C-alpha cells in the first residue's frame, strides 16, 4: 500500500486522499512580480493546492559559455541566454514577497530548485516540499543533498529510463521516506502518443510504497484526468494567463478556465472511482424494484411438488420474489402451496429456502 504522508502542512497525500494539484507557473510570469501574483491568485481561485515556480542561481546552473551564447528567438528576453534567464529570475526578496502573498491568498507555494544553491535558498525560506525537475532526476549528488534536508520531495522523471528511476528511488529512500515520483515526458507541447500513461501503473508496481503522480505537458485536460483514473496522487500542469505570451511553455500551459475544468474533472473522477467493492447500491433499489427479475412458475405447480428447473422461468414479476440468481437453489425444494402458472415464486411458498 503506498504511503500516506504530509506533503504540505495539514495536507496529506497518498492512499485515498484527494489528488494534490500543482499549478506550475514556472517562468510564465514574464519576469513581472505583479503578473506572478495574479497567477498565484488564479491558481487558488481555480482550486489548485499549490502554486509553483522555478528557482535558479544562474551561475550554479549554467557555465559561463552557456550564459554567454546568443539567444535571439521569438521567446527571447535578451541578446544572450544569460540576459534572457536573468530577466525571468526573481530575487530572494521577491520570492519572500511571493511566499507572503501566497499565504495571504491561502495556497501553498514552492519552486523547483534548479541547482544545489537554489535548494539551499528554498530550504532557508521553508518551502513545504522540494520539486525536482526532470533535468535533475539523474543528478544524484543533488538528489542526495535535497533528500538529506528532510523535506518531502516531488520528483519528475522526464528523459529518464526505468533503470535510472530505480537508482533515483534508492538514492532518495536512503535519506527520506516522503517522496513522490511523477511520470513525465519532457517535450512542449506533448503529443498523445508520447505520453505513456502506462508508466504510472509500472511505477506503482516498481515502487509500491510511495505515491505516484503525473506531470503533463500535453494540450487540454483529458490525459491528466485519465492519469488520476489510473491512480495518480499528484498532478502537475503548467499554467498561464495567456497562451499567446512570449515563452516556450505557454503553448503547453492551461489558461484559467482549463485549469478550473481540470480540477473539477479530477474531483468528479475521484468521486466516481468509489471504493472498489461491488454491491447493489441504494440508488439502484428503485430500478431493481421496477425491472429486477424474479423466478416465476413456468407451469402450474401443485402443493407438495419437488421443484425442477423445467418448472421455473425468470421474468420481471409482480410481486418481486426469489432473485433470478437463486434459481438453482430452488431445485429439489418442495412447495407448500399451489402456485399458478406465471405466478411469482416467493420464499414463503418454498420449504427450506
């Protein structure tokens, strides 16, 4: 049975707890803290559990040549990749401001720590859990350092193999029991044939003592809802206020109406999943009284007769009698009064039933 643990203060995940929904703002805020606040509020209004950003200490995530390379695309915020990333990166003080705002709004806030120094900062400001991006899933020194902090972890698995994910599980589990692995395919937008939702069920078999989730980059909401039906306990989706804005993530992000519909659909599916025990439900009783079938006499059956199968038929009958499923139990029993042809066989007319 997958573990149930507290991912955020007062919010348990796993088992039969509701799916935890992460609204991944990432860097879709355009480098504007006021837009970031609007997106936090939007995530809360749509019903998400957590708003998430991406935090980098750029000199620790990239080498100098990576930051200095020209970056002239329709999505660029600068002449070089470093200028572009600096435009989108909030300062430590701005993160504290966003954290304070999220608390006022009433939604959890965290970020993907995109390098080891970012993890140190996120630990310092006391985020509820660390999100590990797919690019760091095979960064084992980083994983070990994060796991040793003792905070819950949510780990995406894009670009990784099952062999690598076994090592991820082993590395984190040695230091930290409270973590989630998310099935993920790292491309934007993600085509349906590349989603591979069946990995969720494979992860459930491979790692049966931790919750499994899904981080989606596809268009629309149907696939993410299907992930919940397969047992995903955490869903992460990128969000935006406008898909036409500058940035490569917007096309694979959900606008507010889509996010709200996703969460409504997740809660509907959770309700529909039920408990797994098959039985006649109270809501079916009136239909059963109307159309449920009973055993009736195929021929006239005199008092004292020993019932055989060729004396019996199954019909919708008035009054309701012995259930159709019990017809074989009647064979060999004796009736204690006359039963007319086509009349219901009730328990009262059968000895020893």
